[in-house]
């Protein structure tokens, strides 16, 4: 019998239900993490303390190409609470295992606007800072306050503020220096008062024109974002996928001019630092990939940036398709697309 302080480990766990692509893979060893003490017990465990680990949140940004021999830490830290409510804003805290979209809906139910543009993003609260999730003109960093992690070497709980997280476009310290080093346990978000709607994104401006609502409330924006997303992104419960498969590439003005020379219609947005962001979906679409299939992996019909599981696909098939897309975009536009999900 294991002693009470021994980590309960599950063996041979089927990971298909735990990744939004629905890819087949088995975890040799899996530990469910409900609190900081669970991670500390793993760190102190002679069998697993120093072993490589894979932190698994909602599995919505993951491509599994093999069985997982690393110890899987399945994050199930729950809890939602208002920490502080004052005239300048509200501080809310969520357990890392909370579902992102339900957390957004909960804030609106509490009368706390500010996260509505990030409605319907799949995945968990704990995963949201890792890739600094963003959509419809807002990113996590705009509402982020701080988070607590447990260090996988020392077992200590450490709090990081916004500056320490080094947020960038779909990037953070958790993809860089702290990759494989820490487990996010709780995330705190700051919702400023007075609330200001974020309506700069083209799809939301179209909704304003269609409805004639020029001063929508947060609930209306939430509903609009849900409608726009449902219109062009597949529901992972129906069609396996991991959202955008590639990052939108950022290029210099010279590179942008070169690409416009290759195709004047290319969708590009100026960035504050003088560079340009290109729409990867447009590049892939222009190469004729929309709706195409290789093996059992395909390119979504309504959004070429999203790769989908057409039923029974393996991670290897998804990677083969992704490489073929990268080659053709590079061949035509000279741009190397960088995958967004973690490939294991
Ligand atoms: N486009 C095409 N063909 C396509 C897809 C897109 O021509 O098949 C064009 C669109 O017409 C549009 C432009 O590309 O002019 C951009 O498309 P869209 O507005 O759909 O946004 P995106 O750049 O493809 C990004 C995020 C999404 C986020 C949306 C809305 C990345 C990698 N993706 O997509 O995030 O929801 O903007 O803000 O930054 C995710 O990260 O998983 C994700 C879904």
C-alpha cells in the first residue's frame, strides 16, 4: 500500500479525450494535480522528482505524435473568486484547471466586464498565460495581474507579476526560460473600471453596422464574439482541432514590400514597432490548401489556419500536413510559418 504522502500515479492512461485534436496517445504515468501539495509530492518522489514532465491543461494547444513517456501532470486546480473589488477595478482569481470560456462567462454573470472579446477560446485558465491567448483585439496580457506557480525543481510556490511573464504575441516566459520548469496553479486577472469596449477588430465593426448597435454592452460583445467564432472555427467537440495551427508571421517593411510584390492582395497589418503582421490563414488559403486533406488530417473549409482531424487521424498525419503547408507557403512567399501548438 502506498503511504498517504506517496503520489497517486495512474498508468496507461488514454489521452485521446484529453487533447482537443482527438489524437491517439497513451500516458505511461499520469498524476492529477489539485493543489500545490500534489506538485511538491511529485518533486519529492524518488521515482518522478527528476523525471521529464508534461503539463497538461485542456490539451487544446497540443499535437500528440507518440505515447507519452514523460510524467503527465494533469492540472485540475479549481476555484473562482473575487479577491479585491474597488473603484478602479476588480481582481479575480481562478484555479488553473478552470475552463477558460466558463470563467469568462462567470465574470459577466458577476457583473464584471472586460474579458468578453476572449469568449469561446478553448482550453484552461492555466494554459492562457503560456501562449498569451488573444482574439478580437484583446490578449490575456491586457487583463493579466499575476499568477502562482510551483517550481518543478525546488517544489516552492512562486508568484510572478506581469513583467516577469515576458508576454509577447502567443509567447511568454513559460514557452522560453520557464518551459518544463514550473506548473501554473492560479491566475489573477485585473478587470479595470470604468469598462471600455474593445471594438477595433473588423469582424466586430461589421456586427455594429449590421445591428445598428454602436454602443454594445459587454454581454452583446460576448455574444458577437461567440457568433463570429462559431461561424469560422470548428467546435473541438465535433471536429478535432487545436485552433490556429500557425502564428501570424511578423515581417520587416522590406519583407512586406517583397511579399506585396508577389501578391498585391496579401492581408497585412502595421504594428506599432514599424513591422507588419501577415495573415497566415490568407497565405495558406492563397496556396490553395483550404478544404484539402492529407491522410486523415485536413485544412478546415472555413479558415485555412485551422488544421482538423477528419476522423481517426494520428499526430504524425497532422505533422505531415503541417510540413506540406509550410513548404508550399515558403515556396510561394518566402515565409516560414511557425506552428502555434506544442508538438510532442
Ligand atoms: N483569411 C483568409 N483565408 C483564410 C483565413 C483567413 O483569407 O482561410 C484572411 C481573413 O479574411 C482575414 C485575415 O486572414 O482578412 C485574418 O483572419 P481572421 O480574422 O480569421 O484571424 P486570424 O489572423 O486567422 C487570429 C488568431 C485567432 C483569433 C483571431 C481573431 C492567431 C494565430 N490566430 O486568427 O486565434 O481568434 O485572430 O482575433 O493569431 C488561436 O490562436 O488558436 C486563434 C483561433
